[in-house]
C-alpha cells in the first residue's frame, strides 16, 4: 500500500491513458466497432487493474531530505 501512496501520480496517469485507449482509440480507429456501455465498463475496469499493477511494480522515488 505504501508503494501506491508514493506513486499515486503514476497510477492516475496510467488509469487516464489506458482508459482513453481502451474506451476510445482502440474501438474507433483499430477495430472499427461502435463504442458501447459494455466496452466502456470493461475498458475502465481493465485500466484500473493495469494502473494499480503499474503502481505496485514501479519503485518509488527516494525522498531528498
């Protein structure tokens, strides 16, 4: 939990970027499929999981005191 607290900016960045890609970019320009409510919910859930994992895997910056 300490890693997530120290990397909260990275977690938010990954969540925003991955949700934008999963919900809008990939269906619109790569798959050419309509954007549905189901796709939005799945895209947000996958983005949340990926962002939390990235926050746990990245080592926090050392604090300069």
